[in-house]
C-alpha cells in the first residue's frame, strides 16, 4: 500500500516481510508468536494430564471413556470448533478493515497534500508557501493524532512540533483532536477559495478528500470502540476450559503416560487459536501483531517532507 521503502530489511522490524524467512526459522520464532502468552496455561493442562496418568497407573478410577463421544463429537467438533473459527475470522476481519482504512488515510493525505501544494495559487510566495507548509504539517499531525487517539494517548511532542503553541493547547483540550485538525484545514481551503486562489471545482474536490479523511478516522474509531462482546469471549473461554479439563480423563486409558504430552499439544493448539483472535481484534495497539502504525506515519511524514522540497521543472 505504501511502497517498498516501508519494509525494513531487519528481521527485528515489525514490518519485515515474514514470507522471506526460512520455513523452520519462522515456525520456531517467538517474537510475534502467542506461544509465550499461552505457555503457562498449556503447562497447567499438561501437568494435569500427567497427574491423571499417574493416578490411573496407581489404580485410581480416573478414566472416563464415555466422555470421548460426548466431549469430542459435540463440544469440540460442533461447538468449540465453530466458536474458534468464528472468533478468529471476526478478529481478522477487524484487522484487515483497519489496514484498509489506514490505506485510505495514506492515499487521501498524499492526494490532498499534492493538490494543495500544486493547485493553490500563490500571490505572495513566501507568505503563501509558509501557509501551505503549515497546512501540510496539519495533515501530518492528523495522521499522528489518529494513531494516538486509537491508542488512547494524548497529543505529544510529535504533534507539538507540527503546530503552533495555541493550536497545541487547543488539541490537548479537544475531545476529538483529529477532527479539530480537519476543521483547521477546512478553514484554510475556504480562505483560499474566497481569495479566488482555488476554482469551485478544485475547492469541491479538496473538500471531498477531507471527507475521506474523516471517514477513515471514523471507521478506525468504530473498530477501536467496538470490542468483541464480553459474553461471547467468556463463553468461548469456558468451553475451551471444559474441553481441556475433560481431555485427560477421556484419553488416559488409551495413551497412558503420554497423556500429559498429548493434552499439552492439543491445549497449545486450541489456546493458541483463541489467543490469536485476542491479539488482532484491536489492530491499533503496540503488540507485535498489531498494524505498524508508527512505520505508516513515518512514511507519510517522509512523503510530505519530500513534497515540500518539490518545485516546478
């Protein structure tokens, strides 16, 4: 979406193209994996399986083979499987929609900044060029403010460097700083139109691009403020817990001392799928699996700086 330059060649970068890594190297990679998060839970179920196998071999009646048909066929195949698939698909839909919305913000910002820089006529070159630069800084601040808003953070030094002290103070007091920035850009376009430095067609087109920015921000804000229903998340965890707790009792008579290992592997698979959904349902945070918003904003900042260095041929 934003070019080859956005991908770092360092494997430590969140934007590193993982498809270039060797298969086995990627399979055992911990960074970005949910394995460290679910490991304590997997260990608990594995030790439970080991304890059940010990009790079984010491003669205690802990084998409950009748659970096999009930738990495996009903809970796992029909309920747990469907819940996990639906959970993961829903979370990925949110992740992908967030990426498309940020792509919309990037494309719109590039088009809007280019048209402002080229199409707004200048009468006083120094003053008008300074106003254009300030407006492009507001566009840069919009992207950064959107990122901070989605992460539930306040305007910071990055924003302060792009606006006037008065504007920065207003942004800190605003309930929705990103929309205030859009309003300031709209005022600039209106003033240029009234000074007849923009035609009515250009003015309408530029305002449409501003509407697209608002649409992108609103879509991201909707994803951020609409979490997966708590009741659904609780129910999925309960069903997973019931299955993993029942598994050693139904399999110990068949696998014996291997119960702990088998239970550990199966719980690793189930808990891993469930945790992946948790990781990507809110794609705007700072987790390794979240969208690389810092990289996107830095690329956009570079684009705007390059544009300001451009002059007619």
